């Protein structure tokens, strides 16, 4: 039985044009991997266009280490889980002086996004229950325990979102457990509060999540904590380029399916961008 081709192993020589793009990519991104080489061989113009796109967050309104925290969070988010990016940005953050405690706190913040399933679904359940009752019922009065939990979450996160109301009403046990879970990174003084909200903004604004209530809440909190428009825009720029990860995983597989295909040469773009950014 013939062996299955290794999607990451292709020793096809690069053309001069492709080699120039590869060198430009390494100069700007300070990294390279076989997956990038597959995209380069399949469509060099596409790779160069991505390089320019990913180079937009170059304004350096955010510290480089904070940028790596954001890249790490969105790659480690349960809505994305892009292992090569996690590995890459953990290393980059450490190289920039990030501590183990800082990086663990980033991962803890990323772990809080799972509750958004309840934030979205429980209000819908509550609406249906009201429809089934076929009568206009007043919102139930919160118990002393529920009021205390509402105050606790508001105090630790700096805001209250109405999407929490339904969960607090129907399942105070889950609400309390989540509040205590999310309190771990919020109680820590390892990362600055502004940085935490910028990371949470990135998680909610990411193309694989798009959680509007969180986007608004974390922009408001980041602004309250002193974040500039440019810093917030830089976060949004960073999370806007992760769409490439599908191609990054699939391109080596695609290339292995056509082992005899000639090397493509797309000269729609030329190398030479001087922008600098993290991937």
C-alpha cells in the first residue's frame, strides 16, 4: 500500500519571484513555516497580499508584548484553537519578557468565552417561556442571593450587561459558579485592568466569535481605563487577519493532492512592503 504523502514535505524549488516574497515575509514577520511555503507555491500573490494585510497593525500604539497577549488569546480561544498560533505567540511573548503568570492569566481570560453560550441562549429560553405562558408577566423579583451575585459580578468586571439577567433569574447556581470562575483573572494584579479588557475585546471581536454585547462592554471599559481609539483600533486590526488560518492548514493538504502540478507564479503583486507587524 503506498504511503500517504506528508502534506508538510514538498521540496519543490522556488522561483526567483517566490524566493523574493519568502525573504520579504521573513524580514517583516521574523518567522517561516512549511505551511507558508505551500501557500507561496500555490499562489504567491495571495501570500504577499496577506503579508500586507497582516502588516497593518504596525502603528505600535500597543506594546509589542501586549500585542502578543492578544494574538495568544485569539489563537487559544475555544472558538478558534489554532495550535500553531498558540505555540508561536507563546514563544514570541516569552522572548519579549512575558512571565509565566502573565501568560497564564491571558489563557484564563480566554477561557471565559464559553459562558457566552448561556448569555445568548438563556434569554431566548426565557422569552419562549413567557410566550408559552400567554400572558404578560412581570420580571421576577431577584432574591437576596441573586442581588448579591449581581453586585459581585458587576464589581469584579466593572459593568453589568442585561444579557446576564436571564441567567441570573433561571440558573443562579451556574451564574455563581461562573462568577467565581471569572473572578480568578480579574482579582489578579498580574495584568493591568486596561490590558485585560483589550484582551477580552479581542476575544469577543474575533471573526470566530463576534459577540456584540461583549465587544461594546469591553470597549466601554477599556476607554474608561484610559485606552485610546488607536489602541482599540489596533486590537481590531489584529483580530481581523485570522481568516488566513484555514488556508494555512489546508494548503499543504491541497498541494499533496496534486504532486505533479507545476509551481504557480502569480506576479500580481511585487515584494517591497516596509511594514512591520506580528503574524
